[in-house]
C-alpha cells in the first residue's frame, strides 16, 4: 500500500458503475478495495485497473461475508477512509433478460411479488445498513471518513410525485428501495455528523448498465463522476445531501 494512501472500499465493483468508481478512485491515487460477491470476477476486474487495487469478497446480504470482509480490511489496512455503497439489484437474480418496458409493466405496484420486493430490499436497503454499521469501527479510525450511497432519481419522492417521462418506472421494488436508501443515508448523516463522518447520496443518472439491460442513455464514466467527487470531499464539504451530476442538488 502506498505511504499515506487513502483507503476506499466499493461494493458491487466488478462491473458497471461500481467498476468505474473503483477505476477513478485508483486513478486519483487511492488504495481501492474492489468488493464483489464473486471473488473470481472481482479479481478479473481488479487486474484491468491501473493502480493499487485489491479484490475482496463481499456479499452485502450475508452477515458472515460482511464480517469476514471487515476482518480482512482491519487485518490488512487497519482502517477505512471511504465506503461507497454501490451494490444494487433491480430484479431477482436469475430472471430472464427483459426490456425496460417489460420490466416496468410487470413491476407495477399491483403486480410485483412481495418476495421479489423483499429480495431487492435485502441488497439495496438492508445490505447498505448492515455494511455501513459493520465498517463503522474502521471508518472511525480515519481522519476524514466518507460514506457515499449510490441511489437513483427513481428514489426521489419529489420527482416521482409529478409527471415525467420515467415516472412509470417507480415501483415497490427498485424505486421504493432507493427512496428507503435515501432515508437511511439521512439517518446516518444525522447520527454521525458530530463525529465528522460525511454521509451523502448520489444519483448516477440513467446510466447504461446491466441494471437496466443496457438501455440507459449515459456512460458509466458519467454515472460514476458524482460518486467519486463526493467520496473525495474535503473537510468543508457537506453531509446529508442528495446530488446528481456535477453537484446538482436532487430533491428527496
């Protein structure tokens, strides 16, 4: 590990926006812990990044996996400076690939199964809560700890309570899970404010990733930019915010 390098852990970082966040943080000179459910995929992804990158196995829905990851980070690095909660799902794993229109139709509040909603929330909501709580002892050892939660404008109740082109995409699964994630972000920001740990949420925009069957309109580079900016906030930076690209405030 480079001398005095800051240490960042990114969940769900073997592909998509998470991979780009890891790549950009490494390019900024940070030591990056590339976390993924599948360690082999994480190793392959890490090998493609220039910089000090370490693959680590982490399934945010499994308590044992989280505990082992925390122990590994503590043993190897002794602290954590930045936690980027990026891991998320929009549907149950193993489902057939579907167009965004098909997804919108079957995920309506009147149709989506409660079991699928629970599965989505396990990753997008409870996973973030569990991982953040577990890594807090290591974040508290940092001189400038940062937590970044990758949310979505689909989690904005303000935006989705008024007509817009993507309003029908809001559902009890992915959309509502991101609204809940925003609430958890604010709860942590309030709780940790006196300790100087900054906790913020960002939306990457409609980025072209596996999450939306690659039907997005923005690149992963564009999608990762705000998360990276917020992860690197200085001591005068805010906490408890929800922003889009280039520090553009996003309504809760």
